[in-house]
């Protein structure tokens, strides 16, 4: 029997001021976990942290750009020696928000650095949850997967021409996140820890609304979605918090689709 006790340690949430990160922070706070909340937007971060402190939580904040190579060291310093029981890494950029290289840098390169920084600090029984995207499944091409393998195991030179445009960079960055999770499972397992990702479908957050306003393709996907609606941030948060619980103690190295059935309807 796995039981539901959480491992001791801090819960780290990146993108904590965002549409998925904020409900993750609220759910972790309700479990009484100490929190370290990170986001680029310091004002909105404080707006999320303030109410959680009022109800008695130990809530630290770390404003900053996760793509700054100095960020992982800042995060480790903010832990103050505490192990990480849970990481939910939601900070990311979608095609309407930046150019291709910046999207790739934030969504994959910074994510890999973050994973490298947290791995040695994971508590036994802890879990890291990354966020991929259903778009990753739509970038299933042999040349892309070869470039991602080269990126993860080699020098990564083949990826550069594929990520110049935002609409190319985004799904490839998220496919690389899924590959990273598969690759990292053994090293996390050696620490008694787990790592998984969630592939959200169309989710009604600031980012999701921005993409749906800009792309006809998202409207077609919504029309085909079996549940007939967009998801909300808390429907991703609930799965992330489940993955970080002992109820998910045999889940690692994989990507979980939380998309209202969109990918299935589209044949992926
Ligand atoms: N909303 C969707 O429909 C959808 C679908 C698939 C995947 N996703 C993924 O889900 C994750 C969360 O997205 P969301 O919908 O909550 O978006 P959001 O825009 O509401 O939240 C993202 C948060 O990340 C922060 N952020 C962005 N760049 C950062 C950086 N460089 N450093 C630190 N913080 C940074 C933003 O300030 C924001 O608060 C993203 O990785 C996104 O790619 C979203």
C-alpha cells in the first residue's frame, strides 16, 4: 500500500503567477507544504504568495527569469538547504509570446538546467513535474526526434534551423521536454525520486487565450475536443499535485495527456 503521506521537504512551483502555477501553489498550500514560488513577474508572484501566507503558510518567493543561467543557483540558495519534495515547473512561453529561439531557450534549455539543479536535491519519494503540450505529439517526425536525441546526448547542432520560427520552436521544445523526462527517470529513480510531464490541451489561461485568439487551428481543435470545452488551470494543477503524491508512486519517466481527449480525436 502506498499511503498518501507526502515526503518531507519544500514544494517548488515555477510560473507560479500563471494560470496553471497559481492553482498548483494553492493546492500545495492546502496540504500544508512549505513553498518556494518562482516567476518572472514579481508583482503577480507576490499577489499569489500573500494570501497563502495569511493562512499560515511558509511561502518564499523567487522572482526571476528561469532562462538566466544564474537562475538555478538562485533557486538552490532559496531552498536554504531543504530537500525538494515536489517541483511543478509551469513557466513557459507559447508561440504568440516570443520569437523561436527565446521560446526554445525558456521551454527546453532552461528546463534542462533546472532539472540538473534540482535532481541532487530531490527528497526520497519526491517528484518533479514538467509541462509539455499536446502540440508535442503533432511534431512526431523522424528528423525532429533525431535532432532532439542529438540535443540530449550530443552537441545539439541539428536543432537550430528547426527552431527559428515560434510555431516550429514551441512543439519541438515540448517534444524535447518529453524526451528529457524519459531520459531523466533513471537518475531520479536512483535518488528514490520520480519525474513526469503533463501534456495540456487547450487550457483557459492567459497563454491559452492568447493562442486561441491568434490561431484558427486551435479553434478547429476545440471543435473536435470530445469534452467540448477548454480545460481550466486547476484541471492541470490537480494532476500535477496527484503526480507529486504517494498515490502516484509508480509513475515516472512518462508524459500524461490532460487534453479533454483532443489528441485522441485527432488520431494522435
Ligand atoms: N494554456 C494552454 O493552453 C497550454 C497548453 C499546452 C501547454 N501549456 C504549457 O503550460 C505551461 C503553463 O502555461 P499557462 O497556460 O499557465 O501560461 P501562463 O502564461 O498563464 O503562465 C506562465 C507563467 O510563466 C511565467 N514565465 C514565462 N516566462 C518565464 C521565464 N522566462 N522565467 C520565469 N517565469 C516565466 C509567466 O510570467 C507566467 O506567469 C507552459 O509551459 C505552457 O507552454 C499551456
